[in-house]
């Protein structure tokens, strides 16, 4: 009976969760990302050039697939830059032209600890009607595809992967300590910082994130059951079931969840059978077909729904029958897609990811970085 209920629950009531394998998808929460950081004193007297320099650094990261910050809103790794003026002069022409030669330093590193992982120095020349425009002219020549720039990005990426792999046990221990203090969301958030490209550490971290997420659900079980009961009392079967999505047989409270799932099953059957009969009483076969199609094959009233469908079908004329067949099958097919059976492991990975992202979104977005270019 428990297995039947779980199958029914996962197929019929997982209306707000879509099946996906997060291990195979490099999204904002799993890839390495770099925030752009320029120390305050860099190009402080030429604001337009400073703004362009920041944009260029962002383009370098983006073109390398490492742009922006992660979905959790926290990022310790940065791409940073500095400008060293090698030469600066003006022409004897009218109007006067400004000539500059700059050495652009581009680095990738840990912005929290202030440690550079990789650094490159590249010279650029510029000319303009003002000093600011001369610097802009030089900075425009920074090409994200430049082989030295690509190398500094790759070296930085390799060091970031090494950072996680060398600290993986420390990260896991820290998350476990947080979970032991019932800081489940923060623990999962910390584990979510590990990017997918670290492979072994990522898998280890996600396994622990799933374990801690289960602990979180176990701890919150009774309060979630109370929420689900309130929704059920208001006839919100979808909302009630979505709250219970990840409670499994190994949890102490599962007997209470199981009893509530039975009530939801009965409630869904009563609701949609009643709607179907009401629609048919008004000769609205299309709406009746829609209601009956929402009753999944795992529902206790499925056979009764088939009998109702057969009764309605037997009373239709030829035109109505064609319309019925078309709509009944269409609604059934649509419901089958919507209620696609979830792989429980993938669903728990998504749940762990969602917990971490939700925690991150509620944290201050301002990160104070330390200069990595000395």
C-alpha cells in the first residue's frame, strides 16, 4: 500500500515539480562563475574608462562561460584588473591628441581571501582628444579572445577546481556542523557553492546536500503536515500534496503523511468525479472529459471514472462522439505529461538545490572583496 501511495503521489500530485537531472546540466547554480572587481583607485580620475574596463572584464568572463554570479547570490571568486600607465604624452598638433601606453593586468582569484590564482600583463596603446578618451581607446583593444587572456582564465579555473577538491572534506564537515545545529538551509547553501565541474567533490557535496535536505524535511514534518491539512480543508489538493512531496518511508512521520495522502486521494476522486457529473448534467462533454482526465490510473476511483466516461460516451451523437474522443484523449495526454513520474533521486537533488537558492536569495548581496593584484 505504501508503494502504491508513493507512486500515486509522485505521478498525480507533483504538479509544481518538473523532472530534471541537475547533475547533467550546467546552470548558474552549478558552474564556476566570476564576479567583476576593480579596486577603487583604478582609473578613478577617468570614470568612463573605468566603466569600460569593468565591462571588458565582464566580457572576458562571459565569453569563457564564467560570467555573472551564481544563482545563490554569493561568489567568492573574481576576475579583477589593474592599469599601469607606461607612457603618457600629448601631440604638438591642433587639436591636441593624448597618447597613452597602458599595461593591463588581468587576474582571477579568491576575492574573499585576497589570493590571485592566475595573472597576465598585456600592453595596449590608445589615442584620443582627452586623457579619458585615450584610455578608452586603449581599453577597447582588450580582446576577450586574446590567447594570454584565455590562458589566465583557464589557469584560474583550474585553480578554482583545485581549491574545491583540496577543501572538499572541510566543506562537508562545515555543512554537517551547521546541520547539527539545525541550520539546514545554510548548510545546503554552502554545499551548493561547489561547482559541477569539480566532479568528485560536486557529487560528494550534492549527496550530503540531499541527506541534509531530508533531515530538514524530517525536522519540519509535523509543521508541514499541519499546513497540508489546512490546504486540504480548503479543497486545495495540489497545494496539500506539493507540501508532502519529499517525505519518504524512512522518515518517522511517514505514517501521518501516508494517512493524509489517502485523504487527498479520496478528495481528488470526489472532486473530479463530481465536476465531471456536473458538467455532463449541463451537456458539457468537453469539460466533463477534462475533469475525468485529471483522475490518474493510480487513483482509487480510476475504474469508476472509466465507467462514467463510458456512460457519457454512450449517450453522445456522432458529432459529439468525435468531439469527446478528441478532447478526452487530448486531456489525458496532457495530464500524462504534467504528471510525469519523477525519479526520486533527481527530485531530491532539485529540492536540495532549491533550498540552497532560496537561502542565498535572502542573504545580503553585497560582498566585500580584497584586492588580489598587489
